[in-house]
DNA sequence: GCCAACGTTGGC
DNA sequence: GCCAACGTTGGC
């Protein structure tokens, strides 16, 4: 089993939105970065756990935990011309973009902010705290996972 | 294959 | 809203 961190802008889709979905499950659409796609498509497995990270908001940080509930399948929002993530180069018979389903596990007792994660030697190598990093899906080691939860 | 222009991400 | 840091695109 592996660990992950996945970013979402809470104004688009927040941990509270996920909690309220039927079965507390939703597809994680809109990833349009090859590195992130490859990790979702090739490495994420049902049962993996992921941090839910709120980006581009007042207090960026980790707000909860979710579980991968379905392995990668074509991101159909890329086929929908009315969707903001529409990509004409992704075709139903040759999809370019993929998504997984995620299921709510729990919220953290508090937001573990990006600010307090930065500069922690335990998190050296975590893409999130590397300067200029924009990856929206990234792997987290077991040690990094445990350390972050110990801050809760 | 190079690289300038452009678009996006996301912290601040 | 600004802008640095990237990733992608497309002309050559």
C-alpha cells in the first residue's frame, strides 16, 4: 500500500464537498499534467491512502485523508466541450487523461499548513515543499506520512 | 531538437 | 492581483 498527496482548490472541490458526496466518493478529475497522470494511471491502487490538500486558498495545507476507491480510468471531463477541463486532443478511443475515484476517510483535527511543513528536515524530498513545485499529485513515503500525522 | 512565447499553478 | 516557476506549444 502506498501513500499520496493530492491538491484541490477548495473553491472548486473541498474536503467538505467530498464528505457530502453519495458514498462519500467522487472521481478526481481535471488532472492535466503528465507526471501526475502517470502516477495516478500506473501506480495508484485501491486501498492506497492520500492526503487531501487545499491549494490556492487562504490557508494552504493538508485537511484530511481519503482512500483510493477505484483505479485509473479515462477522465471523461476531457471529452466534454462544456467542461472547463475539456481537452480536444483526448479522444474517447484514445484517452490522454485519467482519473481515480477517492473516498472520504476523515478530516484532520486541524489544518496542517504548508507553512509548518516547510523547512522540516523530515520532509526533505517531499515535492510539496520544494520551491516552485506545482505537481498536483505526488507520492508520500510512509515515514513522511507518519511524520505529518504526528503534527496533528 | 532548440528555444521563445505563452499559459498555468499556486503562494503570497 | 501579482508574479516566479514551470510545462507546453510550435516555428524554424
